[in-house]
C-alpha cells in the first residue's frame, strides 16, 4: 500500500512541469516583441500648427515595421535611437529620427510631398505610447443645462 502511494507521488512529480516553468510550445508562444511595439500618438509643430498623427510599430529585434499616418513603414533601432521611413503610393515619404526614453519618442520627421519632392519640410515631434483601453463598468452621465443662449 505504501509502495503504491509512493510510486504515485513519484510519477506525479516526474510528469508535472517544474514550478515556475512555462510551456514553450512554438505553436502557442507568441514571438517576443520589443518595447517600441504598439500604438503611438505623435504630436508635431509645423509653423505653429499642431499636427496629430498616428504611428503603429512592431519591433522584432532591431527591425521596425508598421505604419505612419496610414503609410507603410520600415525602420531600425540602434541603442535608444530610432530611424524609420514611411512611403505613400503617390511617391511621398516621411522619414523620422528619434530618441527613445521611457515610453516617449522625441525627434524630427522630414515630410516629402510626392507632387513636390524638391521642397521637403521638417517637423519636430514627440510621440507617446498609447496604453490599451481597460474596460470598466459603464457610467451614465445626466446633463441638465441651467443656462441657455441663442
């Protein structure tokens, strides 16, 4: 009787994965992505006019892919320096160089209009990583106006 209990415990320990180890099945494990992967909100200043653009990055090692304001993007990361080039179908492009620090990108983007490539312009920008939306309970807000204007 004791031998069968001991044998059962030994088999259970031998067949269970070690504590703290994760199953690394290649079909169920997602590829590791770098810290730049995600959705970014880009804010720039062009001659006093605020620009708000979207940037979506996927980092695999030192390579970047994604899109910038709807244009296909490719780039690279070297240390904390990021460089990317996005191209549109009309021959225009956006080339950015930035420094990455604590979920923020800061640098310059050079825009080239496909219809007027001889006049590129550069814009300083800052981009912040957008956090995923955390769903919570719905809230109902009742607005009752107290002042009416014509």
